[in-house]
């Protein structure tokens, strides 16, 4: 399909330079993967130790996230589990 010349000229207008499509909203699975990556990063930064409930505020949040991830673990999420935290 060939675009009409008039339409192509509209797209070349400098007023449209900053116009971009709206980014896709993250899915529930995307959010789970992001949480798993946060926990994984924390574990790596703390020499393989899992977050503890007795730790600081952020550490307590990570404990809660890890517990929730373990309850919701599925094959799709396990593929991102490099440290086998979901087992």
C-alpha cells in the first residue's frame, strides 16, 4: 500500500516531532517479573542472603513480595528466576 503524498507531508510537519504512541501499560505478569527482579537484585547485593522480616522497611517489603511470588509462581515466572528463589 502506498501512502498518499498529502498524508506523508502531514507526518513530516515539525509540530509532530514529539508525538509518539502512548506506551503500553504493564501487565500483571510484567509487574510480577519486575518484583522478582527486585528481590533477585537484593539477594545478589547481599551475598546470596534472602531478605528477613526483622530487617528494615525495604527488606520487609521484599519478604512480602517474595512470599506472594512463591504463591503465584508459574512456569512463565519461573523462567526469570535465575537464583531459584521461588522454590
